[in-house]
């Protein structure tokens, strides 16, 4: 899924004390009331103005690996380290918040804990095996057994506390 951000010409006109329409700064004719830019750092030159640099702050690669029904047994059930799995759906807004938390935990606990994400829309049989009825759900496994379950979006310390209980058990 390609990400982009949009600005309306009125945003520029109201944000910057410039009485001219934003379209007068571009070397092309605007056919829309919205301008879209890909979410990556880029610069472009506005006519009669200095260089404008757009910098995307939210583009990053996820740390938690994707697990599927094909990799479930080797990655989760046969893991030597405790495992955290987030069950999510691509259309789920709260899941995006949990993704960020899981990625932080994956980075902080690398080597002590393996973190994965599973798309329930793509791998429904796995979700059904663990009776996942809604997303997001985070399950923690140790020695192939489910040890903890966290349903819904919770603060980071909930996930860390559950993970610490599993690691110590």
C-alpha cells in the first residue's frame, strides 16, 4: 500500500502569509483542489520561492516479522525463545497503534523475545485455532504453548508486564 500525504491549496494560502494561490508556484496546471506527495523525503522548487523540503517522519520498516500459516509451526511453536504474536487486520485502526508498540518491544527485547504479526484476514485458520474473535489480540507463547493473551489496545507496560511474566516462567 503506497502512502502519501495531501495538502489543499487553501492550506498553503492560510498557513503561509502569501496572497497568491499556490498554483502560481508550480510549473504545471492544477486540475484538483488537492496535491498529493509520496511519503518520503523530497525537495522541490516553487517558482519565485525558496526550495521546499518535505520530510516524512513516519516511514519506517517494521521490526516484527510477518508470520503465516506456512511459517507458524517453525516460527512460533518450535521457537527456543518466548514469542509474541500480534493478530491484526489491515483495515483495523487500533491495530496500527499496537504495531508501533510491538515494534518498540521487538527492538528493546531482541534476543530475549521474538515478535511476529499475523494478518487474520489472510490466515484465518490460525486465528480460529486460537479463538481470535476480534483484533488486535496479542498472544505470548513459550515452548510452543500459549501463556498470555492481551485483547484490545493497551499501554506498552501491559505488554511488557505480560512478556516479563512469560520470560520468567
